C-alpha cells in the first residue's frame, strides 16, 4: 500500500522534460487567488547596525510579511527591522541559546490575549514561541518576549515553518520527511491530571521516514 501511494504521488508531479519544453512556464498558468503580500517600498540599504557585523557571523535571513519586517540570524541572535524603512529601530533579540535555523510568524489562537503575533524560532534542539506586540497606534514593533511554549525537536532539523491564519495552527517540516504540528493549549488542558501546555505531533509522513 505504501508503494502504491508513493507511485500515485509521483504521477501527480510535473516531469522535468515537460517543464523544460519551449513555451512552458509560470506565465502559462492562470493565477489563482492569494495569498499575496504587498511591499510598501524597497530599501536598497541595510540598517547601519548590520554593516558593522563580521560577515562570518551571518547565517541566514528572511522576510516576515505579516509584520513587514526582515530578519537576520547571527548564531543564536536574531535581528529584526522594518524593511520599508532601514532607519527605523533595529531589534536585536537573544531569546534562545542555540543557533537559529528557522524563523516564522504565526497568528495566536483564540484563547491567547494581549499578543499580536507569535514569533516561531527553531533551533537544533527546540522550537519555541515568542510574543510579538506593536506599540499602541504605531507601526513600531516591540521587543519579542519568550513564552512558556517550547517543544524539543528530538534531533529532527526543522527546515520549514508554516501557520494557518484562521486557526493559529503551526506546522513544521522536518528532516525526517514528516510534517509535524506544534500544538499549544490553554491552562485548562491536561493529560492524566497533569497540565500540558504544548507538544509536537506528526500529522503527515512518507515512505522515507519509515525506512
């Protein structure tokens, strides 16, 4: 059964020779609705605080469209700045002790109050949530605050992070070939009489993860 499922998935993928045919490209496909994002203004220069850092310290970077900020990771230090305005305040955050391998923004679940977004940070040993808030009536992002929500990776390297804006669910793509869900709960959730604030569960797997 596993082999049949794998063959079915392969049949649904585009063949390389089909993709490379003349006239075949993204322009040949109709654009479906969203999700899209809007960049207010491109900024050619980095904030001055980043130009002084040794290039050997730089690991990776990305864009957080939900909060209109760029991020850069220097080992365990995360730097955030508003990409439409390099002169805006730069946030330097050290909320984890291991090197950062993944960053994303997630919407909080319905039972969470006083938080605009969650900053999801992945390291080789854990994935953790950090509260994000904007100053009242302003576009200024306040420094993140680490929360109680964190789960161990159990030697699974997190290579992708995605979230559902309507439910606040957080999904993790792992090096084990599986899709995991970062589940967190309110104070009333419990298993066997003991409070359980969060956990990581597998929601999808492939043949490679079973070998």
